[in-house]
C-alpha cells in the first residue's frame, strides 16, 4: 500500500459553507473542476465548424441549404468545378474589449470546408446564391439533358 501525503489546511482557509441555490451546485462543481485540472479543465470553442446541409432535387434544379448562423455573406466562399461544389467559410470571434470569463462557450468560431459531388449535371452559369437569416441557399438549375422528361405512351387500337 502506497502512502499518500495530504496537505491539511487550517479551518480559516477552508471554503465557507455555501447555500445551494439553482446555480450553487454548478458553481461549486466548476470550482472543484478548475482546482483539480487547472487550465486543462477549461472548455474552449472548437477550431472547426460543421455547417449542417440539406441537398435536394426538384424537377428543374438541385437546391442546397446550409445553416451558418452568425455569419455574413462576406465570410462565405462558394466554388464550382465540374460537378464538385465547395463551400468555405470562417466565423471569427468578436474582438474582446476586455477579459471575458466564460461560464459556458458553445458558439463555434473557426473555419469550415464542405465539398459535395453533385449527383446530376447542372448549368453553372445560372446558379443563384441567396443568404437570409443565417441560411445559405444555392439553387443550381439542371442542364436540359439532366432534367426528367415525360415520355408519352402510345396505344395501338
């Protein structure tokens, strides 16, 4: 059995009795966590963002909708090479006016890149990009050869 040296502190240095309100337990847990782990226990924002996407097809076009809340159109770059669509962006954090001590930090900051191989041929010259309320919407018209055609059925009587 190994001997473990423990520091005994005088009663005057002990944490005073706390009343447990709605955030009391949360505060105490954070204090103990930081005492134990120091800087390793602090949460940091992820360095990359995963921007969720919906990609669907209509009779005339492919439509891509990407959720990028908190970003502006100037922070997003879209490129199309053949049937490969690439969307890049960077969400920069607000410049600090002073020291911030976060209790919780979940708003992601950083860059993202999403690439898609489009399932049908599209007319690149007619692609439209719209940005509204944190949603990027690309409408990519299909070429005439990629559009569904109705084939009439002849009946012999």
